[in-house]
């Protein structure tokens, strides 16, 4: 709408106010449905009413005419939905002035700065250089107490002595230690707390190290704690054993099953594998193969630090971005402009990799002999239950001796590997929580399990980082005892690395399936040839799946997108081959890599893939936010096994309950706070009860709140259910807590964390890593 011309001197007379309002209202009538046309006259204010509007609002979109704000008719329901605005009921909407007034009132009641509450400045990250940040961390360590000393009270117990990086002065530490948290210690129920006096519940310890009247008291010592290595709670498995880590550093872990599959497919083994064979560790794995490899690896996977991967997630969900300029290898099949593989007639089928050789009983016996010699991964015999028995809740199925694939002579015999007792996972009708970077950690998965999730999967781990023995990457494989059906997701660009990682994980960890990520859109991953970049290389996909299936002891699944480029879907082309390659299931996210998380997921394409994927369970993924969405997708594609719940679980984790009970849950703010409190409890049990564990829990809680605030209470909406792409307007909740939980201000999220974990430390800063353009406010 154009701005009305102002009178001389830049002012407009009161007699002209009504005319201005009438013009503004009339110009908007064309946007109104016919049913509302008769009410237009009723909403036209008089000049007296406009004076009140002037005092209350002060302008149109911040630009007023002498402070007078013409009244616009409220948007109809149809207009709100068309514009992607969440249809919040009119009685709950409020103006920025009303919101600022509420913030000032709350600040007065809580003793905060009124200006700070009104301004609502974002909590931002530190602007220090990397060198300054490193120096600050080093200084902080000097005041952090040594874990061994905190647990024993004896500075001589630390094997590093005066060379220890941490403080041995308990008196100084207790003087600076933050106040204890409310509630009992989660670790000191049956035995002394492993964190000793450093625990944020030390004053409540009845046994072992405790704090009384500000002084340390020792009634016993915990057997093991963080000072002895990485802390692992009693109900968690899949930690990185120190002996295994050292062997990974020295490249002393053989991968006989992966080596057999790689050689038979003619794939060059990396320097790592060649070194092991030269030393005789896997010398009995020699098998016949083609004289010239069908595909030669020319580049090793680049190392991707976990910290860099987590930081790049902000770019992952920042709306549509230009696809990475990655030159596809000339040795790989290319896609033409129509999305068909170059050289194919109609794109209906992709040729398999060239394979030679036949069944070799002697080779199989050599493989099994090598496997028997490799049973000890963590220094002790591998439990038979990990290899022979799946979960007891009926999700797993034992089948007899099975050949993984038998297409064009490239079956199990062709790879020299015969799997006995192959297991499958039944995803049909199960609620599957997606692997979610950063936020999908173990405490969050536990919360979702309590709300009805059936299958969980760890965060994406880079195969090369796992093979290098990085502790931070192995932490992503942790499994809690409550996770009945649990998988791990790995990502890599080379069959060599993915297969070796799959073999190592299934030999040393308790997992029910291994998922291979071929859909990650993060630039850091795609530029290395992994993630969704593999969608440009269908032959590479085939090699990775075949080798991983041959190397793994558990079922292998894959996760893909529709394709690399928008409007050039290609994933349906290789769906018919997945069963013959040995995959147990495939998850299709209904967006391309170029779309990232913008626009709506294409469920019609997912249904097309489900029809093409014969013999393989297909799982759909994208924009499931209600039980109605779930029901509609399953009904539209009968071949669909289930739907994977991803961002919908971050915004409303009780979605699993809604699906199982087939109802909309108008959850209250206090109930949501109870979920956050439960998350904090699980977080402290997972990361520890000392200062480091509490602050780690706080940061991941804030990351979750950066999603959770997007939920609009069901009782405030005109239409149900809420959609993923809706942008909520400014609205007032039914309580102060509900208002705070709806805030998009990171400072309010920090205040919520302080209600659960005590005051944030001095100098605390926070910047959310995830920021989705589809649901961002503004």
C-alpha cells in the first residue's frame, strides 16, 4: 500500500484522518473474502478512535503519519494460511508494545534491568580469537580441581603430580565452586560419587567424598571416576576402550571381512589396509580378483573434526543455498539433465559394478579363520549375544543362512563372504526417531523413548574419525540401556572407510543396525565427497552398500534424499537394486540437497520410491508434525514401512504420544518444563555432575530450546495441526511460563536453563548452531 501524501509542512490535519483510514481500508478490500466485505464498514474507526490508536501504536510498520497508525482489518484464516502464518486466535495476539510492557513488569518482579528486559538483546557467542580462547581455557583449567584429588582428597594420588594440568588445592576450589543444585546426587545412591567433592550435589552425599560446612569430608572413595579417563555411566555402553584407541592410533586393527569384499569388487585398499596385510595381520584374506580394479580410490577421505562438523550445522539449515561446486569424478557414472544415468536407455536400472571371481570355499574358510583370530577387540572376548541375538521386543528377526546378494554373479560367493544367521529389523509400524546432529544426543533420545519412540539412532559419525580413534566421535555411538532398538549412523565417501568402520563398530559395540548417511547437505561433508554428494555417484553407492553389508554383523540401512539438485530426482533409479545389494531398509527424505530444509517435503516422490524398492523396507522422512501427517503419509503409500520423525520431535517430542494415542495434546507449559527437567536429569547422568557436566547439559538444553520455542500451543490455534513451515506471530501465552517458552530471544532460553540448572557462570555466552529458514521468526 502506498503512503498517503502529506500536507504542507509534513503534517496532516485531523479532518483528513478519516479519509486516510477510509482509503487504506478500501484498498485492502480486494484481499478480503466476500463473507467479510459486509464487515468492512464496521471496522473503520472514527477520528477519536484514531487518536487512541496514535497513542497506543504510533505508526504503520514503524513509519507513521504524525504518529497515526491506520487500522488494517485482521487477516482472514485463509490469508494467514496462504502466507504461512500460524493462525493464532485473535485474543492471544499482542503488539510489540504490550510485549515490552510485560517484559518490564517481569523485570521489576525479578529484580532484573528493565532496559535489558525490554531490549531483549540476543545472547551471542564470544568474539575472542582462537588463541585468546585457548589461553582462557588453559587459565580455567588451573582453577579446576583434578578428578583424582576431588575423589580421594589426596594430592599424591594423582600420577602426574606437579605436572598435572589441574589444581590440587581443594580449599581454593571449594571457595570458587558454584552453589550446589537441588535434589539428590544421581551417582551417590549405592556407592561413593565418582566426582567426589567436585560434584554439584556434594553437600548431599551420605557416603564417600562430601562437603560439610564448606570443607571436604571423605568417608570412602569411588572405585573409578573422571580422573581415570573418560567417564562412562553404568547404564551406558559403546564407549571407546583405551586399549582399542591405542590400537587404532597405531593402525593395528584388522578388517578381514571388509578387505575381502573390497578386493573382490576390485576396489583399491587404503594405505591403512595395505600396511596391515604386509605385516601379516590379514594375510590370509588373499582372494582372487580382477587384474585391473573396477574403481580406484585416488584420494583418501579428509579428516573432518567433530567441532567443525557441529559448527557447520548452522549453514545446513539456513535456508536454500547454492549447491557446492564439486566436480564429480570422471571415473563415476554421471547424471544427465533429465536425471538419468549417462549410458542408460531409460534410467530404470543402474548397471552393477564389474565383478569377477566365483565362490571360493577356501577363501571363506580363510575369512572365518581370520575373524576368529580377531574376536578380541577390547581386550576381552566379544559377547556372543551381540552377534546372535537381537532385541527381545520382537523388532529383530532371526533367519537362516542367507546370501546377501546374487545378481550377475556378484552374490555372497562372489565376495567370498557367506553370512550365517543374518538378522533383519522390522521397522513396520514402529516410531523411528531420526539421527539428529547436535540435539539428538543420548539424553534427548531418552526423553523421546519415554514419550513413545520405538527405534532410536545415534548422531551421524564420520567413518574416518572413528577409524582414527577420536574420543569425541566415539561418544556419538553411546547407547543407553533403555534403547531397545538402537542403530548408529556413519558417513563416508569411500567404500574402504565405511566398510572398515562398519566392521569395527559391529565387532566392538552393541548396536542393532548400521545406517549409512548419503543425504547430509552440510557443505563440509559434501565437499569431501560424502553425504548427499554420493547421489551423483550411483556406482559408488552400490560399492559402499555391498562392502558395508559384507563387513557388518548387523543389518545395514541407508538414508538418502530425492537427489542432489532440485527438480532432478534420481534416488528412485537405484531403489530396485537395494535388495540385491543387501540393504535392509532405506530412508528417503523428500527434499533434494539443494533444497536443504526449505519448501515442503515431496511425499509423492517418497511414495514412488516405495513402489520401486521391492524387497526393502522404505521409510519416509520430512515435515511430520502431527498424527494426522503420519496417518496421511502411511495411507497414501501402502508400501511405506513407517515415517521417520526428525525436526517434528525437536519442536514437539510428545509427537510420539500423539501418534500412538491418535490425539492432539494441548500440553501445558508446566508439563513442558517437566520434560526439560527430565532432560537435565538425564544430561547430568550422561555428562557428569561436576561443573563441566552441568554446563555441557546447559548448552545442549539451549540448543534444544532453539527448536522447542517454535511450538505453538494447540489451544491457541484456530486450526489444527500445526505445520512445520508456519511462522508464529507474536502472541501471549496462557501463563508467564508459556510466554517465556514461546520467546525467540536466546536470553529467555538462558533464564529457563537457570530455573533448572542454577545461575549461568560469569561470562556465559550462547549462539544456537541450528537455524531453520522454514520456521524462523520474522
